[in-house]
C-alpha cells in the first residue's frame, strides 16, 4: 500500500519560513519524481515544484528563489523549504509521487499552510 504523508504545515507570519516534509512508503522512492502542489480556496491545484529521480529541480515562477525542494532517497522523504512566505502562498500543500514509465501517480492527504499576520 502506497502512502505519502505530509507534515510541517501551520500558521506563519509574512516573511517567515516553514519546512514541509513528505514521507513515502510502499514505492521504490528513488524511481519516482516527487512534486509539491498547492491548492488555495476557490482555485485549481497548481504545481509548486518538482524534483526528478536524478535530483533535478524545477519551480513555478512565483516561488523561485524562495522555495527549495530536496530529497533523501535513503529516508524516502522529500522536503519543501519555504522562505519569505507571502499571504498568497496560503494553500493546502500536497505531495505527489509520479513514475511515467510505470504510469503511477500518488498523492498525499495535504497539509495546510497559512501565511497571515
């Protein structure tokens, strides 16, 4: 059974930082691209950033220079370090594991991030 469990969300003031983690089980973690998505109220889910199985990263323009994705294949975890947070970063953040060759796509349950003073 595949599980992706996010943690680390919460309430933070503008300009602050949060670190989200996603622990994966039930998959060969190193074979999956790992992504972070977010969904704000009334909006569609959007990609925040991804890290490929080989460690390459890509981010949506709105978070470049502020967010960093990293992975630890030994611990089956992916993290999203979020700095200089803005109110518009408020959303539920979801972890995603994807392997196109296997046609597999898994999601975590989401964790709430609220940026407010």
